[in-house]
C-alpha cells in the first residue's frame, strides 16, 4: 500500500496546492520523516492527520477510487457512472 499511498498524497496535495514540506511542518516532522512514514509503516493516526491537512477522508488516501473524482476547488466528490 505504501507506494499507492505516496502517490495519492502527492496527487491530492498537488491538486490542493499544498507542498509536502507544508504537510511535514503541520505534522511537526521533517520532510524526510514524512516520506519515510508515507512510504513505510503509516499508523492510522498519521493517516488521519495527513487526510485532515489535505482536506480529504482517510479512505481517499487508501482506497482505489477510480470512479470518484474530487473537485480541487470545493473538494466535492463526484462518482462517475458507467
């Protein structure tokens, strides 16, 4: 899951104009420590903190939701119907 988590955090942060250094600063850790936590063993509390900073739900970080898009302006979630 770590590679997928890192990708999701990067994508969502980019959409929201949030830099990883800002996420790390809000968490009170270094950027390299943030990378280690995202790429390694991430506790649920850390996931919740990261999700809060990004303005998303934890499930947005860990689930593959190819059929759901999130508006980067208002963070509304839209499910794509097939």
